């Protein structure tokens, strides 16, 4: 019998694991609330940051480098399987510094990337215009600028739509549980021996989902749900706010990074500008000040 996998959480991580599990012949049930992929996954900017799978010093950066390789394959596989593009663009990134502190931080970052064999080059004023066009006018004087060709982006909404279509196309089951919350989920364990703590089923409301494997991919809610299984998993929700502009056409290609801020041009003329980071619990409302 095929392995039965229950995935809790229908954001980009849960959807990705569901699709890959189906591609490996597993029987997949995905549990999520009724706004599938409607939280942080939908709202992110879709930036795929540079990294080298072998030479980056930090494990997260090595994983980012491997991710860049895999996303090229995923985009092609999703398109072949569903006919849907996920908007992957190998657009590169332009990094700008507009204060002495930003110059120091950017210089150190570029030196690190060059040591890790990640291609980058300093840009002159004419080089900035080459990548961003004559109409790109920063509000502050640019003191330093670099171009990183390896940076990429995907369109979150398109990527999530393609993943959902791929899962349904392989007959994965997507169950709506309202809400998918700690108090609404119960883990049922095997009692074949005192040392056997395998989860054999998840009860969601009145429905029981038998399983051989469980994957918890509930984002900021994962800690609350893991506690139901006696697993300490500290997670803190962080709110981010961004602006979305609609331009008549796309006027530049690369992602633009200035300190902790970014500008992400989509192919259809939309431009994302972000972002804040605020520890305000699960409050997802926007504020005029941000």
C-alpha cells in the first residue's frame, strides 16, 4: 500500500511537499482552512536570494543556492504538468546604498558573496541606468551600487495556482478544515509498545484522517499545533506590509534592494515595494503609518 501522508498547512511549503510526495507515489491528504495559500505565501514578494550550494558559509545560504537550481527545474516541471507558468524570471538584483552605513553593509555583503563565488559587480551611475533605465530616480543620492546576476523571482500567486493544479491533477486530496487550529486538531498515536509514539491518524473536527507520516507546515501556527503532540516548537508570527503599484508597463527588470527594502517588478507592470517586520501577534491588518 502506498504511504499515506497527511500535511497540515496549505501554504507554499505544504503545497510543495504535497506535490513532491505525489510525484513519489504517496497518497497525500492536505489539511488547510478555506483560504488555501491565502496568508504569508500569497503575500510574499517571491524573491529568490543568491546563494552558492557549496561555497556559501552559512547553511541557510547554501540551501538558498540549491533552491535556485531546483526552482529552474520546478518551473519547467510545473509548466509541463499543468500548462501554467509560475512566473520564474532570472532577473538579477541591483543593490543600492544611500547612506554611509548602507555602503559599509553592502560592501561587506558583496565581499562575502565574491568569496563564496557568487558573481557581483560594482555599478557606476551609467551602469545603474543600464539596468534600471533613465526614469528610475531614487529619492536619495546613491552612494554605491552593485549588480548580482544570480538573483531570481517567482510570482507568488502564479506559483501557488500552478502547485494547486498539479496536486489536483495527481489526485491529491485537499480538505478544508475551519479552522486549522491547535484546538481543532487531535493527534492519535500508536500504542503497539511504550516506546512507539508514531502518529497514526489526525482528527480534525469530526473527521479522522489515518496516516503513516505527518508533515506539519502551518507556518506561524506550527508551534501551537505541535504542542498538541507534545512537541515544543517555538514560533513567532511576524507581520509584513508592502505596497502594490500598477504601472502601464514594466520599466525595469531586476529586483532593486536598498537596505532592508526592496522593489520587485512583475512582468505585467505590477510593482511590489516592501517591507515592514512587526511582532504584533496574528494581527494581519495594514496600518497607514507603515
